[in-house]
C-alpha cells in the first residue's frame, strides 16, 4: 500500500505516427491533455514518448519508450497509466486485454484524457 505522503506517479505515454510540423502539434496536444488529467487527479507526471516513422506500423517491441514505461509497472509510487486515448497504446484487442490484465495485477489505473472529457 502506498504511503499518502509519497508522490503518486502517473506514467504518461505519448505516441505519434510520423514526423514534421503536424506531428509535433499532435504530440503537444497529447501532452497538454495528459498533463491536464494528471493535474486534475493530483498525480506527478513521468513522461514517455514514441514517434513512429510515417507509413510504417511499429510493433510494440520496437517502441523503446513504451518498453521503458512497462519496466515501471509494480513500482510502489506508480498509481496510473495515462494517455490521450487508447489508440495510442494498442489497436489489437488481444494486446489491449493483456495490458489491462497486467495493470490490474499491479493495481495501476488506466486513464485516458478522452474518457475524462479532458481533450483540447
């Protein structure tokens, strides 16, 4: 159980396909939305960001920030995984289901800005 005086960390994940001005704007929009969620819920954000190459479907195993984020699962200060929307994680329902089970095992909440209505 987490000590109430310890910071509650939100693992904040940003993922964008492509690069350039439009992609940078999309990354910044995701960051603003995720930061808003973290602030509203009183969590300290810990940022992870992956940018996929245009036109190339990146496998989860190729997302280095996502891999690093997952290594934090089980840490006593981690309370949530926050992203803009679920499509930033997995588009495959089986992979998403496996992630949900893993988060449940560690007692980590899965929060999206979209589900909270906190999107810019």
